[in-house]
C-alpha cells in the first residue's frame, strides 16, 4: 500500500481527493491537512510515502513547507498541486525537494499515475520546467564549486562510495527514475532504493534533488 497525505486549504479539494484516492486498491490516505503546519505535523507523525501539497496556502506556502518537510522526512515524495502553471513557484518547490507538480484540474487517472510514478522514484516535470530546474541546479553547482575551489585545491568524492553508487549518482544527475536506473544497471528497483539510501547516508545529502546537484557539481552526469 502507498501511504498518502493530502494538504490543501480548500475543504472541497481536500475531501474530494481523499474520497477518490481511497477508492484505489493500493492507496491508503493516512492524513489530511489545510496548511504548511498541518503538513509538518502529518509528515512527522505519519511519514506518508507521498504527500500532495497545495502550493498556495495561508501561513506557510508549499514552497517553504517543502524544504522543511524534506528535512523531516527525506523518504516522503512531494507532489505540488497548483491551479495554474506557475513556473516560478513550481521551480522553487522542486529545488527544495519536490518530485514534481500536477495541475488540480488533472484527471483522476493522471493523479493516480503520478502518485505511483513518484513512489517508484520518478519525477513529474514538463520539459520546460526540467530545463529550468537543470539550469538552476547547474548554477548552484557552479557557485558551490567555485567556493570549494577557493577553500581547497580540488574537490574529493567521498572515498567510501563504490562503483555502483557512483553510477547511480550519475544517472540521477541525468534525471533517470529508479526504474530506469534498475534497467540500465540490471538491478531490482528495491536494490536501487537501498543504494540511494546508502548514498544519502555516506554523503550526508538530504534527498534525491541534492544527489542531482552533487552529480552536476562533480561532473558525473
């Protein structure tokens, strides 16, 4: 079962999503909320596999909440829900760790597919958003690389990363999903997830997005 959390400030949207998603045999809606603080409590206490998060909410919006949520529960995949294609908000949320976004007008089949996609390690981005996100990651990586080169003569990869882990980091940097990585390296998706957990532990990185930035910074993509 995929454990799902729903956070939206509109009662009708929140309740409708809960009813529709609960009808799916492999979905379990474990909690709902109306703002960023509810999202933090939900993730801290229930650790959903996937969180549907409204991007525009009172008190704390989805962009700010995403960064805090990923810090508390790195394993929770976040799908941003938005009424319009708001590139700036969506891009900032993705850079904070969201797995992608979906319009609230999306059909139920599309939403269900999106949830299963991010649960499997994939992402939800239009080509335009993906291009902008990659450019932003590259700029962040360049700035960090310049800073590190001022402090050190060169940048060292952690010595305890093995060959497979390095390959997986490189493929995440190219935007591969867990399924695509598994196929490319002749591994199971479960094994890929285990490797990613090891990578996060060894590098001290927070989530998949930071692994992608790490790959760009070290020219592994």
